[in-house]
């Protein structure tokens, strides 16, 4: 359903890939049944490696939408976690 489970606000000098690690760790502590993660392209790198090494889980990254011409893109979540 895409319901928010954890919300955190962090300083602008912390990159999304690192802040995603903190958010996912908090989420896993509160909701142990979570089995997977989907995130946008801003979360690849450190966050993907963190989920793989600490929890043995893959992160599905949605690629950037590259329109052929200028157009308004649909809104999408920055990161969301899926319950299995």
C-alpha cells in the first residue's frame, strides 16, 4: 500500500545514500518482517551495499526517467520499503 513507516529529517550535508542506511536500520528494528527495499537512483551506492552486507537484502533501484522532450514527470517517493 506504500504507507510510511519511519520518517527522519537530517541535515542537508548528509547524502541520501548514507541517510538511507540510518532510516533502514531504524525501520528493520521496528518492523522485522520487512524483506525488501525499493528506492530511487539517489540511494544507490552506500545504501545498496549496506542493505546487502548487514541484512543480506537486495535493493531495487528505479532508474531515472529520461523524457524525449520537456514534460512534467509524475511524482514518486524517494524511498519506500516493501513488506513481504
